[in-house]
């Protein structure tokens, strides 16, 4: 059985990596007043943050249409018997459920939609693991079992640099936004039951980052063989510094840098930082 691996754009796997690992992708969109842009295809992450800074209104985001997904699946039927499709959390987007619906409609290919229950590069880690297994001839069932195993060890924490986007997007009241701004509160967020929820409220960015790295250190000191990613919202130098400082203490741990692209960046805003990992 020949198995394709697909994900959506919010995994933020670079085009080069997708091509290298034969990963297919369906894009979500970010919708400004002037136009709708498919992330990774119509707008780059750099261009998005530039445009975001210039706009008065916060853009909206939208999932791929059922038609776009069925068209993609129908194209895959020419070369594949099955597809594993990994998506951002069903708690924050309907993309996963749309893939399930499309899979029921398209004949000639077995569709296995997978809810990462997260997003960004953790979603990407599931996808890369699935791609490696598929290229080695693993069955869909074996790939799904491995991703379920990974899910038990996945941890991801995010910090927003500014509460404005959360407030403008309707996720924070005006009073809370003003209070947070005055007190320099930097909420640490994480996924719980497929939703983004507060983990802790910290007074400063430095302390918030220190807290996240402390959680990571606990896992490293427990002897776990981890794969770690530092994720940034248009501030790669800061992510690189975090990675370098961590590597100085733990050179044996595999690390990488990723980013919050347009769709997730719409909600977290410029300057957001995330650290995520799983046990290899």
C-alpha cells in the first residue's frame, strides 16, 4: 500500500522540507479587508507581519473549503492508496472535520484524518514522523499508532508579547487587556482539551520565558530524549538566542527553530514565543 502524507499550512513546514519529505499541503487563509491570502502560497510570513502592522483592523482566518480538500484528495488517488492527513486542533478550527467529510466523499483512496490537538511545529513533528514512516513502507495503522504514542509526551507552551491581538480577536475583554498592559502580565498559554487556555500568568516576559524553559529543563533532567523546537512570531534572532542558550547547557538535545505563520500569528501577534517538545 502506497501512503501519502498531508497536512495543512499551520504546521509551518517549509516548502523545502515538504518537497524533501514528499508532504502534501492544504492551505488555510488569512483575510484582510483588501483580499484573502492563502498562507504559504499567496503571502509569506514576513509580508504578513508587515501588512499586519499597517492594518487598522485585525484580519480574520478561514479553513480550506470542502471543495479544495476533495480536489486535493482526488489528485492523490492517481498515485496513492491511502493518505494520512494531520491537522491543527479541532478545538480551534474546523479543518480536521472538513477533511473527515471530504474523506467520506472521495472514492479510490482511504483517508485517515488526524487531529494533532495542537498546531504549528508540533503538528509538523507528527507530520514529519508520519512521512518518514510512510517512506519506509509503514501501514496507516502503524503510523497512527506512533502518532498516538507521541501525543502522550508532547508539551507546548506559548507566550504572547502583547495582549492586543487576543483582545481585538475577541479572546480577551477590554478591561483585561488594559490591566494586562499596565501590569506587564505575560500569559503563558497551552493546549488543553484541544483548546488554547491560560497555563499561568507571569508579570514579565523574562520571567515567563524562564518559567517555560524551567518546565523543559525538568523533562531533560528526567533523562528523556527530547526533540525541541523554539517558535517565534517574526523575531527569529530572539528564538536563535533561546536555542543557543539551551544548547550550551544541553548539547545532546535535538533542537530546531520554527515560526508562527499568518493564521496563528493573527491570533498571537508579533513577538509571540513558543517552546515545544516531545519524547523521541
